[in-house]
C-alpha cells in the first residue's frame, strides 16, 4: 500500500512561500531513520504493519485570518528511512507560526511522530486520512496570545502539534499517540483535536 501512497502526485502548493524555508539546514539528527528516532524510548504498536512507515506525509490546514487554506502531501523520508531534505523544508514551512510567518527547524522526533501515527492507521486500519493541523510551531509572542496555552508549551520549541486525522476519532488518535511514548498527549474532545509533543514525559490529559 505504501507504494500506492508514493504515486500520489506531489502538489506544488504556494511554491513561492517555500523560498523562505530554503535556507534551513538539517538538524544533527538528520542521519537517523524514522524507526531509529523511536528507539529505544519509543515503541511502535505491535500489530499488523509493525515497523512500516509511510514515506509520504499528508497535511492540511484550514483557512484563517492569517493565511489561506493549505493542503499538501510530499516525500518526507527517503528510501533508506532517513529524512528527505526538501521534504523537511516543506514540513518546517507547513508547521510555521502563521501569525508571524516565522519558520524554524521542526524537531525531527515530531516529524517521526506524525508520520508514525498516520502509518498506524494507514497500514492497520486502511484509513488514508490527512492530518488537519490546527497549531504547529508558535513564537513566544504567539504562544502568549493563544488562549489556554501553557507558558512553557512544546509549541515554542517546535516540538508539538495540535490537530486531528480524517476518519479517526480524537480518542483513537490520542490512544495511538500515547502508545508511541513520544511525549505528552492532550485530548481536547469538545474542541475536536489532539495535542501531541515530543518534549514532555509521556502522559495523557483531557480538557
């Protein structure tokens, strides 16, 4: 099934905006594979499809007063399982602070976490959904202006993302994210999204 995912045409969305991310360099962990980023502290669920990681990531973001609607899919991991440089730049741009338009290096573990969650539902349940991002990186100023945000949120370190996955309940999404033991997971059922981060201790909270 992964080979089919790779055949999806790459969307050249808002290409000019990626110029701002062109100067980004890969982090020191760029040589690590997606699987290595989850070892030994991360444990992929032992179910059919264990260890299979999608090379392509699927993201979307609804329009707001700061930006138009965005939708993209692109190769994030190369055939050896290591981060793809161009894909990483696209990810950093997509997870930018949309209020300030600031782009920073996204934590590689967050890239692996989002990929692994999508991979779990793709391979184990046949759910080929886009990840609807509601919040990625936040500057300190944006974080201070965000209602309910923790003062020392993982978002300011580019190590957290809020969102939901097409065809998956927020409860199931939170459960799988927590099982990966990557960090904190917040279930915001009434607001319809799940917070995931790679900077805190594995724990679950509900709001």
